[in-house]
C-alpha cells in the first residue's frame, strides 16, 4: 500500500510566499510521519502553469509564458529544496506527459457522455481562475479573497455535466472523514444542496492552455488541467503517459491537503471528474485555514506576503516549522505575529528542549566518563519519566494520525518540561557532592537523557533537523522508526556522548520581517 499525499499545485504567477510554504511544510510533516511508521509514501507537489492569470503575468513581464513558467517553477523547486521538503515528485502542468494524460482523461469523460457545449455567463475572478456565485445583475462585484473587481464573461464553452453526479457527490461528502476538518463540510454541503450545475472546462481564445482534442480553438480550463496534475505526477521517470498505469503507481490519493479556498474544486468537481473517467476517488481532502498578517489573508495578489526566503535566512527551518505547526491549529486560520514567533521558538526550543539536553549531557559526561550513565532502576516502567514518556508517545502518535500537529508538538514539549522539572527536583549537581549518591545521580541523569531521546524521536516528523541534532548529541541513529524507537529504556548505558553543542540557537529579531 502506498500513501499518496499531495499539496496543491501552486500557480506560478509569482514566487512562493509563506502561505504556500505553510501547506508544503504541513504535508512534509505528514509524509515524514508516514515514513517513520515504515509506510511507503509518494509525496507530490508542483506547479500549475496554464491559464489566463499566468498568461497575463508573463505578458506584463515581457516574457513568453513558457519562459516565465520555467523561471518561477524553478524558484519553487529550489525553495522546497532549501526548506528540505521531502517531496518525491515535482509536477509541472507544462510537462509534455501531462498533456497526454489530460487528453486520455478527456477522452474518457467524453465517452461517458459528460461533455456538452454550452454558454457560460457570469462573474469571473482571474486570480482565483473561477466563476463566482455573484448574481448576474450585481454591480461591480469584487472577489472576497483577492479584493479585485470580477470580470464579466459570456462565452461558448465545453461543459462538464457535473449535474449528473449530484447523488454520488452528496453521498461522498457525507462519508466519514472524506472532508476534513468536519467543520469545513458544512460549506460544501450547502453548495451541493443548491443543486450542482454543469461547469465549463474549456476556454476559447486563450492560447496558454492545453488544446482540447477535436474542438478547435478551445483550450482546457486551467482547473480541469491542474487537478489532473495529481495523476501525471504519479508517473515514474521512464513511464509512458498512460492513465491505466496510474493505478499501479499510487492512485487513488490518500490525502489532498489544500487551503480552504479551493475545497470546492477538490471535494466536488474533482471527484465527479474522476467518477466520469472511471477512476477511484481520493480518500480524504483536508482544507486548512489561511495564514493572515494583520488579520488579512496573506497572498501574492494582496502584496502582504512574508517571504519564505527571508524567513529561512533569518530564522532557519526549525524555527518556522515550529511556529507554524505548533501554534496554529491545523484547519484554522492563524495570524503571524513576530513577537509570539520569537517567544515560542526561544522558550520552547532554545530554553526548554535545548537546555534540557545540553545540561544533562554535560553532567553525564563530567561525572560518568563522558558516557550515558548506568541506568539503575530508571528503566523501570514505573519511573515517573517513563510514565510521562509513554503518555507523550501515545498523545503524539494519535495527534499525528489526526493531523493535529499542535497537540503533537505540545505533548512532545510537555515531556521536555517534565524532564526539566524532574532534573530540578532531583538536583543532581547537589546530590553528586554527597557520599553514596553516585548510583542515584546516574539513574536520574539516565532517565533525563532517555526522556530527551524520546522528545527527539517524537519531534522527528515536525522538526526533522532539530530532532537529528538531538539524536546526534545522544549518539543515536538520525531517523528513528516509529513505534519501535518510542519504547522507554532504549538508551544504552556506556554509550559515549559527544561534546555538547547547542542544538537550537535563540532567535534575535531586531527588525520586522
Ligand atoms: N493552482 C491552484 C491549485 C491547483 S491544485 C490542482 C491554486 N494555487 S495557489 O498558488 O493560488 O494557491 C494554492 C494554495 O496555497 C492554497 O490553497 C493554499 O493551500 C495555499 N495558500 C495560499 N495563500 C495562503 C495563505 N495566505 N495561507 C495559507 N495558505 C494559503 O489555488
């Protein structure tokens, strides 16, 4: 069984911003979690490169659309590399194999009798590449997401007969777990309850798109083409583009992670398209919230973006991952606040987790021959830190299954807090000066080092680098398997401990990011 996981395919109208990095980082945590459990994962990301928005952006920059897409998508690819995103695939919808997949898919949909000609009139947002629900008589309507005027469209297009799938889509969206979080299901239910209307899948006079076979002058509507990118992405390097092969390569997807703005496309249009083409449906669609800054959606079109390049350079990967995954309940909106960002990073990572390991390792090295001390009775399951560790491991595993990164992060942090508390109570720095306390001090330090190992293992999907640095300080292998590594008492007494290095630098941000 393959776990296939996707981010949205990002528009290349501009460079990535923190909103796109957020989705990608969250998916990275999911992919890493699945791999830790020994699952085989195909983690897909990529770029959505056709459509009017891209055509206009390229023209404004005086570039051919292809040259523009090549440059921007390369920027995405490099950025994800620098963020150490563990994606297995990077699909571009201008990939020649994608065109073949789109053609084959369209042929199936047409053969199902689901393509008809029709006239589309309505208000269109080019930034969303979407017809909006505003009534025809609306005066100067705006896109609520982009705060830009909608454009009136009146076109003869090819339509997909979505209306035929009313009942199947109703059933699908009621399926337990298909739309997550559950709070987002309601808006899709309302939309579907109004009655599904056929939607146009082609454009005329829009050269920057994939031509529709057999319908001269039509190119595919960018969303029709883009969603199919999830299929093309599954092809392996030498594969011929063949829809049947996709089923052997990891389709259906286990999870599409998207922003709430594009839930309708993923939970309604996309499944109907797949039904029409006779392909299985994705198991789950998770619509997360928006990152805001000063309460406004962060977006390329609004110009209030936080640049992931700047964040990476000034703050580092661990800091940003921690803030986004630990502070924002996945699914809800989150507001980026710089002060809170640096407070959390410094308190949780530099002070609580970093110091825990540093000071314990220093004491162990000083008093116990630069090695993990003898464990004594610290390996007993009844040891207070063994109990705390087992509770943390249970919570983190459950939370990660539920994509509740915040609870997972908090539970790992809580274990570090308990271990610090234990250390302070036992005060080994005093005890070591007393006669006959050597074995008790050894056991206490062992227990705290073991708790630190557990913290590192639990953080592995969320903060792979910090986790790796902690494990290196404990002379442990870099990637822990779950659940094997989460058992208590695995640290071997006598293991040489390397010289302590700070595992997390403090963030000192003197200017706004
Ligand atoms: N190209 C389409 C998706 C096609 S999928 C087959 C698209 N691209 S996008 O670049 O405009 O946005 C993609 C996603 O970026 C959003 O759904 C969301 O996941 C993420 N975000 C964009 N702005 C965001 C925020 N301000 N906050 C959080 N995520 C946001 O739509």
